[in-house]
């Protein structure tokens, strides 16, 4: 008997928990079927805030869908390149150092394929160009039989070193964007905007509860297949004190939740963090392009000088013929 009473108490308690949810669900269903006459309307200013938050959410999702690529190192790495483990084993700078001490073609080849001393080299477009350039340079050096060095081989080696520096600058840019832009925008989307979404759900929950209470205490019934609810009591003065008190309690909760949601949404919309993060993104991009420009600006006169020397040498050779 005691067990039965305990079970009955548990069921009663569970019923008390389910009833508000069931009432809201029923109210929502009635509204979706157009069978609710008195739907509490949200203030126009509140609806405007909802639209603005939705727009901000869409902006974050669209921008992050693209800029998240900065979290993936090989986003500009050509898919058609077939680099081996040996190709990725050493930095270009390390290979140049090893090549400078090589005394034979065999030693030079060993320098190019030396086992790695750390993790594999980055898979960026600039690093790939650097590795291709140093390999091409060594190919020309091995086949060069004339006096001095092959000017194109020398130029390719210097270009390889420069491209590796450009690649490192790109990785530095990506790290800054990840920490100063992506982290911030993901926080706004997954925390701040999420809080606003939850607050809005609380408002909708309170509104459905309010309208369900109104429908119940006023004697509004609903049947499947009906086109509109049937109201048995129409005038507010016919409501009992308990019924009126229940409605007022639901109204107070609705107002409270609405005010809280307004505060949360305004906070999300007014925070300067997304704009600050965007400025950081631009700053990181500027720094990368500035660095790349500086590196290539240093290289260009050197390559031009090699070209002038080769042309002068070629012209001199023709003059002796």
C-alpha cells in the first residue's frame, strides 16, 4: 500500500511537470492551425531587435564559413602537387646550408633528401613554390659545366629562400587571425547570440503559457477538426479572482522574460567586439602583405642584377665571335 501511495505521488508530481508543457504545446498547435483568436502580440521594438539579432547571426555564419579556412594550413596548397616525405623533411634554408657544403652531386642529392629534423614542413603555396625552386636550382647546378654558377640556378635558390619567408609570414597571419578574429566571432555566435536565442525562447515560452492560461480560464475549448475555438465565457468581469490572479501572474512572467530578452539582445547588438575583431583581421592581412612585399622587394633587384649580368655576358660572347 505504501508503495502504491509513493507511485501515485510520483505520477502526480510528474503530471504537474508535464501539464505546463502540454498546455504550451496545445496552444502552439492551435496557433499553427489558425484556431487561436487571442494571441498576445510582442512589442514592435522587440520584434525589431529580433530581426537585427537574426541578421547579426546570419552575418557571423556567412563570414565564418569562409574565414574558418585560416584554421586549415593547406588552404592554398595546390591539390595536384605530389610531394614526398623527403621533400617535406627539411626547410629550404636547411637544404641551402647543406647544399653549400656538398662537394659532389651525390652529396647534393643527399642534402635535398636529408631526413627531417622536426615535423614535416608546412603545406602552403609559398612553401611549395620554395621547395620546387630549390629542387629546380639544384637540377641546373648539377648539369652546369661552364665557369662560375648558372645564373638561373642562383636566382631560383634566392627565390626559394624568399618564398619560404613569405610562407612563414602567411602562417603568422593565420595564427593572428585565428586568435584575434575567429575566436572572437565564434564566441559571439556560439555564446552571446546563443544567449539571446535562449532568452527569446523563454519569451515565447512565457507567451504561450500566458495565452494557454487565458484560453483555459476563459473557457475556450479546442477540438480536432474545428475551424476556431469555442468560448463559453467572454467577459473579463465574469472571471473569478483566482482566474484573474493566474492570468496576471502569467502576464508578469511574460513581461519579465521580455524585458530580460530585450536587455540581452541590446547587449549583443551594441557590443563593439565584432567590429574590433574585424579590424584585427584586416590588420593581420595588412601585416602579411606588407611583409611579403618587403621580402619580394629585396629579392627583385638581386634577380634583375643577375639578369643584367647574364645579358652582358651573352653580349660580350657575341662580340668575340
